[in-house]
């Protein structure tokens, strides 16, 4: 559906040239939710603006649904953009227009007759859960409702691709979850390809099939979300994964609490998919001459299955603890020694 080849964007500033996007190769499949994550300044927003040619690439190409975007004429580009919806962090609604009129705006520009336009708007209001609010103005809506209007407006022209630029960053956690659930439903029911940029790993974990990690304009790591969670390679990726697998400063806290109190080893176990359901701790206690304390654990759901992280304290002879670690690895569970040898 989307193919980026050696894509770069360089801005000329008073302080010299700034490379915002640096030689990116990326393929996004039809019907998937693809996440792009990075901290501020990583180049995420520039990248997403390159997809619909709000920014022109300095080098490389963008191909969407078989169309090479940079080669299109102005008229062809306008037509191609109708197949690419976009929602924004701060909603970008027309404050003098009602909910219905905001959603209808792209259809008006396209010249859709009023009767057909009204029918489509009513369909979209039902789709995004805003029944009874069609006559309201943006100032009368909550943040989540405003974003639902933005989503409905982005879907007005039946796009093939939906671009989400930090679409949940201005929302509280509960509202964020409701918007992510809506996007998941839209993806499943409409088969829409969604490209979502964010700095929050919770968003990636909850709805994305695959993810690319950006740093200083480059994609430093990409893959299926579960694979990236299980074996993050780059330090940047490891930081993001810890956002949802561990409370802040978990390792240090566990070392301080238990490191000097008789627990010889602190192990971090990482479970992915069906591994999260295995009775692993029970089997260890039954099979090995060690004492096991469960210190902390968390399990999260991704689009591809569960992901869990468990911290345990293990006390016993060194040789027996080594046997425990070998057994854990044999069960296809990752194990990392947090404290001890």
C-alpha cells in the first residue's frame, strides 16, 4: 500500500541545513496499523507530511496505492489526497461550523450533492459514536468528541489510508483508549490502512501490528510489535518498551528493596504470546531446590497477542539457580539477571 524508498527531507535554515528525514526505506502493508514512534525532533511529523506531499522530498520517493506521489501533477495530487485522510493532535476543526458541517467540509470541496452529502455525514456520525451531537459546535465538545469529529471528517471521502499525527497526545488516558478502540474498529471494519505517529509506547502496544522507531531522522529499528517488545535491539527502543512493561526505575527499586535482604538473584522474565499462559513458576518450584519470590509482574495485550514481564527473586545454590535459568530459556521465555551473577 505504501512504499518509501531512500526518502530524505533537508530544510535550509539560517543556521544551515537540517536533515529531518534521512534516507528511509519503509513498506506499509494494506490493511495494517503501522506505528512510527520517536521522541520530539526525531522526524516523525515531517515523515508523515511527506506521505501526502504536504512536504516535498529532497530525495527519494513515496508510492501510495501504486501512485508515485512526487510525480503527480497538481490536479492528480489533489485527487490522490482524497484517498488519504489525516487527523491531528489539536483536531484542526472549523470552530464556526457545527459537527455536521465540519464532517461535510471535504465533501463540499469535492462537489458532492447535498442529499448524498447529508447521508454520508449521518453515517459517519453513527460510526464514530456522536449521535445527537451533529448540531453542536466544537467549543461544546470534550477533547475526545472533537477527535471523533476529526476522524469522521478524515473518513468522509472513503480514503484508503488514514494518517494520525499524535492523534491522542492531547487526550487523557481513558479518552485515549476510547479513541484507539475506535481506530481499531475502523481498521477491522473498513480495511483501512492506518499510519500512526506517537511518542507513547502505550499507543503502539494497544493497536499497532508493526512499528518503526525513529531517531534523528532515521529508522533505527522496525518489526512486528511483539518481536520488538520481546527483543528490542536499540537503546532507544528499549527505553520505549520500558514505558509499558515496567514502572519507572523498577530495576533500581527492586535492587534496593531486596538486593541486601537474602534474595540472591533477581531475574526478569519476558513472556510473549502463548508463553504468557505457561505455569512456569509452579514448575520451577516443583522441579528445583530453590526458593522463588514473585516481586512484580505485568501483562499487556497487543494486536498480536499478550506480552508479559515478571520479576522474581530466586535463592539457592549457584548451580541450581543456573539450572533454573537454563530451564526458563528452554521454555522459550527470555530471562535477564537484574541482580546477582
